[in-house]
C-alpha cells in the first residue's frame, strides 16, 4: 500500500477507536477511492471494502479480481456468479474479527441491497453512516490534496476566461459551454459540469445550458468545473454583453461584499452556519433576502459536493484543511440572476481562495 493510503488507513482506525466503531463497510464509491485507490465497476454484484481495527479486505466478484489487483495489495475474498457472495462474505466477516452485535459504519452511497446483505449477516448490529469516520477524514485535506485542488482551480480560471472570450452576438449557451469543455480536454482535464446562462436564464440557480442565443444587454452567468489529477474545480463568474442590464452593478456589488463577509467569517472554530449568516446578512440588508434561494456553500474534494455543507442550520465546526465553496446568489425571475463563487480552504487560520481570477464583472461585446 502506498504511503498516503497507509496513513489514511491508520487515521481511519484512530477515528474508529475514538468513535467506538467495530467495522467500517465501504461500497464502490469515492470513499473507496480515498481509502484504497480503487474504483471498481459498480453493478449489481456486491463489492465491499471492510475495515476493522485489525484487518482490511475486499469482498470482490471473481471476474474483477485480476483488474482490481493492479490497484491494491489488500486481500480479496472472491465469489463467482455460480456461487453467490454469501460464503465469501462470511469468510471476510470472520477475518475482520467483528464481535457480536457490533457498531458498524455503512457507506451512505452504497446500494441498498449491498447494505442489507451486510446487516442481514450481522444480526444485532447498530449502524450509522460515515460522517464521523471516513467523512470526517475526507473533509480535512492534506498538503497533496491542497496542491491538486489548487492546480485544478487555476486551470479552471483559464477555462472560465476562454468561455467569456467566446461571447459574440447570437452565440448559444451550448456553444460557449463547448468552448469550455474543449479547453478542459486540450489541457488534460475532463469536464465535471458546465452551466452557461444568458439573460433571464441566470435566474434559475440550476439552469440547463441550452440553445438560448446571446443578445446585447444580457447578463451572463457561467458556473463551471473541470477535473484534473483526480480533483475537481468549481467556480461561478458573471458578466454582461454590450451594456449591463439595470441593477446589475448594484447586485454584483452586494454579492461581492457577501463573499468577502463569508470569507472573513470562515475561521477555525467558527460554525458553518456562521459563514452562511455572514453572507446572508449582507444580502438581506440590501433588500434581496428572498432572492437568495440556496445555501451558501458545499464542501469540495474528490466529490464536487461533499462535507462540510455551509447552511443556515449546520453546526459543523470549521477546522484546518476544510475546503468548501462560498457562493451567494441573487435571482430576479424574468430579468437575470447573479452568483459569485469561490472555493476556499481553511489554511493557516484563514480562508484562502484557490482561484486567482478576480470576481470583477466581465464586460463583453
């Protein structure tokens, strides 16, 4: 096992001890990628990674064993289609040394039938999800993860700039998105997502990029992210084509101040809801409280959305290494919507922005 994975497994066992967890059960997911650098084909055949204080191993379909062996030296308990997984699962559970009526952690992203297979085999088990074990560890990024996320963010700056540079009369949202996707591909990245919104479409926080054509006076919102070195980026910037629509400048200023207030609030020891409140208070004071329709942010790591979540009700205490978005928005139905988004990491006691691209509105045309 490589040194990073050895460290992660040791850290997981320390969390298991601290949380009195007897067994962690992970399905094919980003949790498995984090712990074992393995992302097996996910279908109806049960694949499980089990970690106890003294053992770690895989329940693995026999037809996947040779391929998976290239990525891990942990032991496999293979099963064939002709036999089914029950006997192999029993052998794996015996190897873990799991006690009677254990306290287990289940991967919240695994298939329900996988989870029930485990629960049926462990009568009397108490179970919870990964929040205080694997999720806890994943929310605190190490230096290598910081470097990967920073590189991904800087590449995204250039992709975003390419998208705005492509603006011209009658170009469609889809065509601008294609420019951005092509930029990722040309630079060794893959597209995680890309939302391009012209005019009134920006008032839909999750607008599906389409065939709307750009015209003078349109606000433009681009929310995009690529993935490189295993980690994604995520950023939103806004601009306009020709002349800015009425109220654009005022709302942009409000959002910029909301971002700054949230960044200032994001410190070790603060709660996630304190960050949400800092942004929301600025927007509410400006008279646009009802037009801020969503949470202030979400964590980012291997997954584009992961813990911590920056909501009005979250008591999550921020700590060094946590990475999350700050993305307040104001949406005026039938007119336009603006959102400004930064990804920050709590580092050296402050919230450091990963992007190098200013939040200044981009004027096109």
